[in-house]
C-alpha cells in the first residue's frame, strides 16, 4: 500500500447478522423490498425504468403511504428506484416514450430471505450508493433553465461538479467516521457546524473570516439536506437544522453560538453507518481496520498491529485472537513473536505482556519455559507473580536492569504520556541504588537512547545529569 494512504483507528463493528437485520429494517430498503413484492404483470415503467405516474398512487398505497399523505408518491418513486438499482426487480423498458415497459422479480429479491448476511449487506451497500448519488445531485429550482436545444441537460449551465460534490460528502463522512472511531465507537452526536468547518476552515486559521463563515453556513444547509436523505437508508441518525433558524437573517453564526449549537443540526453514525462508511473508505484505498482483522493472523502480526489500537479495542482484538487457540499454544506463539533485537521488539514485548494478562493459568507451563530467556524471563516472572504462583525464581540483576531498559523503550515507542513516563522513570531509578552505574552496561539495542530519554524526563536535575552521563558511557562502549 502506498505510504501516502492514511491509516485510521480500528472500528468495532457489530456482527454481520446484526448489521443485516439493521439493513433490512432501514426505511428505504424495507420500502424497496415491499414494492418489489408488490410489483407484478400489471406494473408499468417508463423509458428510464421508473414507475409511470399513474401507478405511483397505488405504489404509495402498497407502502401504507396513500390517502392524505402528499409525499407518498415521492417516497414510492424513491423506493422503486432503489428496487431497480439493487436488482430487487428487473424492468423491461419500453421501446419509446409512448409505450410502457414491464417488470419481473429480480434475482436479488430472493436474497432478502434466503441470502447470507453478507448478501443482504451487499444489497444495502447498493442502496447506499443510490442515496449517495441522490445526495450529491444538484438542486434544481426550474429544470427548464438547464435544458438545451436538443432536450438534454446542459451540465455547464448546472455549475455542478459531480466529482467535487462526491469528494466533499465523502470527506464529511470520513471525518464523522474518524471522530466516531477515535471515541471508541461510542457514537456521540456531532454538531453539524463542526463537520462543515472541518472541511472548510483551514487548520492554521485563528478566527474565521466572514467569507469562511458564509461558506460554512452554505455547506451546513447542503449537509442538512444530504443527511436527511442518508438517514432514510440507515447511515446516520440526524436531528435537522431548526427550521426557525433557517428563516433568521445572518445565520452564519453557528461557530459562535455554542450554547445553542443543537439548533444547527446534530448527527451520529449508526452501527450500520460505521460499516457503510468503512466500506467506502476501503474502496477508496484507505486503511480502515476493524477489530477482529488480526484474529486469524500470526502472533507477530498481532503484536505489531496492536500499536495502532486504543486500549479497549486492543483488548477486544486480543481476546478474539486468543479465542481461536488453546491457552498454551497461544502463549507459546506470543512469546516466540516477542523475541527480537529490532526497534519494534520492545513494543512487541509490551503488547505480549498485556496479552498474557488475558491468558489463564493453563498457560503457566509455557510461561515457565522462558524463565531463563534473557529477553522474556522478566515478563514471565511478572506474569507468574501476578497470579500468585509459587516457586518463581528470583531474577538475576542483569535481567532486572535489562527489563527496566526494555520497558522504558517500549513506552517511548508507544508514545506514552510524558507525565506517566516521568513517573515510571523516577520509580525505576528510586527503586535501585546506583541505577545508572548498572544501566549503562545493559546489553540492549536501546540502552543509550533510553538513558538519554531518562535524562530529559527526570525532574531532578542531578539525576537527569547522571542519566545523560550514563548514556554517553553506553554509546562509547559500543
């Protein structure tokens, strides 16, 4: 994969079965299925496969949207197009505009009840594509203004760039996805102004100019229409912009009216929406991992991959990995993958130690097997001691200091909080008298780098100076 393609935090998805049930329950796909079952020999379509106007009231009635519901025919028309584009019905278009075509059940209709969850989700993704295309379509006040002399739509007169519109909406959905997965998939509502501003306001801009605020307001109004459409297919839950606000003059104030931000619209991705946006991201070449992706991989891939997982997701990923193996086999594989002198090895060992906390006592023999290993003996003793296991031999002094260097190297590689690293450094130094006299001799690839970092992190100036001297000794000895 090219290096310029971004990697996102992993997402915790619902099971395919749960997502498929959610997909079939979405208003738009449910209506499309009902119309596909309603259609028969008497159903007539126009040149583009759309229901003829005379049949829209009957179609609305079939959806329970007839009678006084003025929008019933419009809902029926939208659902019919989804039924056609997802293969729930097959249409035989008429030869010309003076005739009408027929309809038969599509091959995909059987998938609704007889297909796998993946089949159903495939139908839903096709429906999402239909709605997405509608969402980025231009808004026409009068279509006659953009019809040329040949009766075709004049794209130049539309002042519409479909690629730019698609890129903007995909960007908004990508930002919404990032905010959601960074939050652990909690699905908190995001204010519409935040999403609009994330696409328009430059990161290095302090106070937005009036022109930028105007662009944000225009984007919000467009997103308001788009999210209303996307809600029908179950991608989002959306609280629309307050209609009273739309009537107010000077509505460019969403970035400053923080006390009443909910009036400007609030949106969250549904569990199905997380699945849908991730599918679009993957199709676009973005690395968008999901918890469970590593469950069938080797321990080396797991330990390296956990570096980009938040704590909760890392635990869930590790639990799924362990569930596919016996405790003894899993621990042996983890310990073998944790060995190494490369730059990533300390972090692998840290992740190994964290993974071992989820392994039960049946793993004890495999852990005992590495007690004499200079790289793994320390973490093995930690695991055994935490479980109150008897007869754990005391580690040699060389192993104690090697483990101290390795632990700090791992924390540095993990990008831990400075305050936590400072506490760890000061605890290790305070626990062992003459720490630096022994530490600079440790045969570890990261010894000098760790001692330099300890010199930067330790709050006591005298101790920090000792750390820097030890780092110099370590480099000189190599």
